């Protein structure tokens, strides 16, 4: 069963989770820790998971999954008891968040509503993402398979990520593409998720620009080397006897 060390670790992690909510949620400014603990669904889900994970690690049957299902029913956030979560995770709003069994989440990670850390196929073993420290994942993003999201990376809203994400990069699109914002790394969890670049739209715009330039050049070249137009004369009827007779 659980010892005092396990309960002390759960309490320490919970304090870090509450502090993360106060630091990263604008709605929590000026709100006390007790109110956050009592009314923030993300904190409720994390508290249930911290306890369920400790019980699961200790080999306690039934109870860890029961706690997970209860937290899902109350908060709309589903976290498998075996998932490993570091300190300072902040789940904003939280509705629809799913974290799979073999997912690994580092410290100071931010997840917005609708995020899925899911698996692919029916294979056993490691099949869910690994999210390193200081990562921010936008609303509705889907991270699938045993991929690694590097330190400090950001995933745009509704992105579908199926390959590794380099550290300190921003990924957008379906499938996700690493991009840079204004040629520099985006800092902090308050990234501008509305004006992220769209690499597909940028590629299409570039192609359209090149096609337009080529059409303009071809038009100018055609005008310079145009052949003279032949003179057109009206036909006149031939005089003399009708060759058909009559």
C-alpha cells in the first residue's frame, strides 16, 4: 500500500499544479489557492490522477481505474492511471482532454481543452506521446503515437501531429508542420494561437506569385516578338464565262 512518502509526493505535486493554474490562467488572477482547488476542473482531474497513479504504481487493483472514471464523469477529463505526469501541469478548461496509458508529460506543460495524447493501432508497449518540459498544446490538437514533443515546443490549435516535434519549435496544420513565428521562437504559454502561420497557404501563395510573374513575362515576350499580321483583301467575283456552263 501507499506509504507516507507517496502521500507527501502527491501533496507536493498538487501544490505545484495549483501554482501553475494561478500563474497561467488569467481567470485565476487574484483567486486564492483554496478556491482554485475547489472549483478548477483541471485541478480536480489532476488530484484524482495523482492519487490513482500512486495506487496503480503500488499495484492496488480496481481503485485506480475507478478514480479515473469518476474524474472523467465529473470533469470531462480522461487520464489513464498509468500515465506519467510531471509537476506544474496546467489543464485550461479541460473538457475533452484525453491522456493515454503510456503518455509521459514533463514539468510545466500547458494543455488546452480538447487535447488528445492518443495511440495508434492495437500494438502494446509504448504507444502514446512523450511531451517534454515547458510545452504548450493548443485547443483540439491531436498528438498520436509514440512521438516526442521537444522541450519548449508549441502545438497550434486543431493540429494533428504524428511525427516528432523539434525543441523550441511551433507546429501547425494537419498533418502538423514545424514553422517559425516572425523568425523567432515564441516564448511563454500565452502564444498568439490565432495568427500562427499556415505553411500550406504560404506555399500556395508562393506558387501563385511565381505563376503570375511567369505569365507576365511571357506576355511581354510575346508582344516583343509578334509576327506582322497579313493583309486581308476582300474577295471579288471572277469575270468571264461560267466554268460550269450555261
